[in-house]
């Protein structure tokens, strides 16, 4: 039964610490001699743990792309897939509660198949143990738990937690969605999440700044989605890497806050760290509508002290101008979000069989998801459905609507939008990720070439239904809805007519819809809602079935340096990797994802994508124990080392561990006993993640030495003691003493490193979590 309740009660933990942020900003201004600051710099620097130390004698621009900022984050959100390992790691620290307010959201594990109710029931049954684990761990540590059915992480965060000036992390790449509310929200891996949960300084390489200045006003068919689809095509999928996109200009004033969220959500599609917008009236209206008058009040005071907008004269690394009046709706895709075509041109070309490489008929049209499921989006789409319904028309292809949250779902149902979508043949799916993340069980199109049109954010091959022949085109929800009535891609709703059942032509008028519900939001099914700021319940036992194949308690890693011994010896060499070795090669995804919370099962995929330089084969390694030569899979040989308790060295090529922030790529080798990785170069995030797990990472002083070490060699260190002993010399050089297989000759391989004192603490203790546990116990 649906209760028509008000939005969840506001709790002070949802109010950013404006007083201390403003005080910190004053310090920053003093230290930087009042140099003009951008908005992104203000939010980042006001979250510095030690602004005097980091900024002394420098300007913000000096740090960009060069120095790391040790930051204190305000809040963390985790989705059900990535939360598992983050919480399992946090549990090993022995802390009674999380250091910052945190929330868990059950959304990714819900499959779309028949419709909201049945899908939810089935997904809860098949993921029962994971949901129970997440809910019991949340109760124990005082985390807000949003149950399956409550909605998609990013929409819930926007409605409840996102607030101007906040710095928050989320274990999902579209976390920047929350930045639509004037904060900095950044997507991270589980290891960074644990930093936030344990109050360890979270380090971010100072981003470069890209200013997008907007003038003009969008035309009636154009939406914020078209702005970001246009920008993605300008910047390409890599154009935002290492950057924050800071928007400015008078064009912003006419956009709803939820539209800004759509734009910052898809900043992830250009690889941006996040996006940001100065505090404005649309945000104030949204805060009011979502029951957060106190945040509005605090934000207004902080804005008056200069925290929530850029200074005149702030410096940016790049600038792009967009006149919104010149934009027209676009379609992006297929297979990449940066391939953009204006709607008029696309539909013209689509009519021309020679210019298109896919069928014209739409096999499905989908709106909603974390990217575009605001009340405003759905109201505007409903206005189109109403026009068509009045002329007796129905959609010509399956038309699915994914509400972003229970609050949006219940509100659009109350306001009659749901019945409108259903009257024209649409179907409302569960409040969850479903088709957006590939949780779309769609048997009818398996293996067949087909085209879908969605208002989602990603359109890589196989993303939605696992079928590599599904061409996914991205557009605004309004364009998706209108085109669903044609069921074809050569229909331009701005200029073309359809034939209504009465035989007369029908043309859509431009969409219209309220920015926010006139009667306010309703919370819907209140059973899904967490307590605001729940208290930790230490007596709760975290639910992990010892016979589970999906969840397993993590055992803390031991230290190799107990008892005051700081050199390593008797290490084997697992293999020498040749060429690319990304996080996908180290810890593959796909079918392995179900083991995200079970390290020993997941570790069965360790390095299976890596190429062995000595055998020339992928997933091949050779063990030389006792002079015997045994070739096996890489995890097979790693297990042999673990079984005989022998630590090992991994030899890697350039940019080892590039790709994602996936912490499993560091946990798995360590689980099998990896103690040292020596490489030509290592990707920065992978390197930090490895050190966090207690793995010593070294680089060849002379890259040619990569060839001089291989399987069957025995390795020891020389000089590690000078570095690693408490108060050691950070400039000390570590040399690897390599006893060669066969000849028994020992050669010396000099290395270099970029270890900091904190990294040495982690390595000495066996892991960063061990350091935290020791501190908690003392
Ligand atoms: Fe991500 Fe889409 Fe869910 S982008 S959060 S999968 S709705």
C-alpha cells in the first residue's frame, strides 16, 4: 500500500559544514594573497586538511595536474555492487562506525524483465544474501540503507544529500550527477571509499579547469540533455580527463537544477573528474521542494561569504562558449556517446538507405534512469503522450519508463503521468538501474541487429541488453518519447507529421512541463526509506553465510616486516608481463562481477588477461619449484606460491594497472602473496591501491632491466631497510638482488620509487587498513 507521506525528515547530518568551510576559505584567501579563485578551487581548497601547508607560497594554478590535495570529504554514497568490497574492507579496520555520513543504495542488482513489481520480487530473491549483508552492515555501522525499490543512487543522492558546497564521493562513475546541486561529487573505487569511511585523507591530483560559458536560451524542443550531448561531441570521450568542468554564464539561469544534474551526470562521458555550477535560484527551489529549507538557508549564508561562486578573474585552463539559442536537439551514437548528429540531419540521412548502417525501426524506446528521470523530464514527456493520446495514438515500439526514485515514481503516479504513459502503451519499470546497466533480460532481440533509442548516458556495445548488435542512440527523453510514436528513426517530431487513427495528420507541439510538482513531492512507499542518520548498532551481526559463493569475510593481510626485519628475501617471480596490462587484464569483469564480495572466488581470474613475456601466451605462467617446470594458468601458479607460503614478485611493463580504480586489481595479487611489483611504469591509481594493500611498488632505474628478471629467479632486496625502518630516508635506493635460475649467478637491478611516508607506513604494517586498525586499538 502506498502512503502519501511527506519526503523523509531532514536531519542535520545532511547540512554541509558551512561554518568551517567558510572559515577554511578565509584561511585559503590569506595564504594565497587573495588571488581570484574558481568555484571548483573554493570547494576543493575549503576541504583541505591543512590549507596553510598545501598552499603556502603557491597559487591554485601552480598545483593543477602536479600536486595532490589531501582532502576531507563530507559524505559517501555506495551502490550495491561496489559497496560490497568497500564494506568488507571497512569491517577489517575494527572501527565502531563510519567517520563520515554514508549511504548504501540497492539499485544495480535489480533486473528489468516484466515490470516493476515482478522484477523487484525476483531480483530481491536472487540477490537476497547480498542485500542482507548490506543491510546488516549498514545497521551495524550507522549507514543509511536504501532498500531495493527505493530508487537509483544518483537520484536519491540528489533528492536527499547533494547540497551546494559539499564535497562527496560515490562508488559509481556517475556520482557527479549530484554536482547539479552546486557541490563537487566525484566517482571513486572502493579503496577511496574506505579512505572516506575511516577519515584517512583522500588524495586527489589537483584537476585542471575547463570553463564552459553559456549564453542565450534553449529553444522549445531543446533540453539540458542536448547541451551535454553537444558538449560530449566537442570534447570526445577523453576530453575531460583530469579536469573539472566549471559552467558559468547567463545561459544557466533558465535551466532547472535537475537539468544541471543531467549535464554533470554525463560529464563522466568525457572522463571529467566532475562538473560544477554556482549556487542559483533553481537549486534553492529544488532544496525547498525536497524538504531541505535548512540547507537553502545555510547555502545562502555561505554564498554571501563567497563560497558558492567563482571570483571575477578566476583562471581556467581552457574555455568553451556555447550560445544555447543556436542548439538543436541531437542524437548521439551508436556505440559511443561522442558521435553527435543534429536531429534534422539524422532523420534526413536515416531516410536515405545508403547513408545508414542500421535498421530504421526502433526495437525499443527507453526514458528515465539516473540521467533523466526528474519530475520535470517525465512531465515534459507526459505532455507529448497526452497530445498523442488525445488523437487516439499509441506508441509503435516497446516504451519503458524507469523512474529514478520512489519519490519520483509515487509523485508521477499521483499526478496521473503514469496512467498516461500506460494509456499510450508504455510500461513503468522498477526504480532501479535495470536496462541502463545491462540488467535487461530481453530475449526477443538476442543476437539480432536492432536499434534502441534511450535517454540514458552510456551506449557502448552490449551495455544495455548484452547484445553487441543493439545500436543504442542517445537523445533527450522528450525526443525519445516523440519518436516512440513513430517507432522509426526517420521521424523528426519538430517538423514531421504522423497519421492519427482518424486518417488526419498529427504533429506534436513542443513539450511542456512543470519544473517541480505543483502539489509537492510525495515519498511513496515509506518502507523503503532509511532512518535519517541511523545510530550504529554494534550488537548487529553482519550477515555472511560461511557457505556463500558471493560473500566472504576479508582476512587482514599479514606484514612481511614483523619483528624489525626490513629486507625481503626468498621471493619467487610469478611472471614477466609483456605489454598492456589494464585493471581488466588483472581482474576481469563480466561473469566475474557476481563475486565482487568474495575475494577467493574472484581471485580465480587474477591476471588471466595478461601476456607472459617468456611463454608468449595469455594466462600462462611457469612454476620452477625444486627444479621442476610446471606450466599452468596464472592464478594456478599464484596458488602454488600461496600454498607453499612463498611471497612473489610480479614484473610488469609500461603503465601497469591503467584503466579503472577497481581495488580488486590490487587485492587479488596481494591475496595470493604478491609482495613486490617492479615495472617500467605503473598507473597512479593502481600504484596507490597496491600500496594500500601492502604491496611494495618499484620502477626500474634502467627500463632495459625489465628483460633481466623472470620466472624461476629468486629475489631479495638491498637498501629497503634504509627506506622502510621508522624515520628512514625517503631518498634511499632499493636494489633487487636477483639469483638467476639455472646459473645461480646473482645480478643487481637498481630501482627507483615515489613512496611517501604514509605509503611506507602501509607497507610496513601490511596494509593501510592494518594501520587504521592499529590506531583504533591504541
Ligand atoms: Fe549507472 Fe545507469 Fe544506474 S548510469 S547508476 S546504471 S541508472
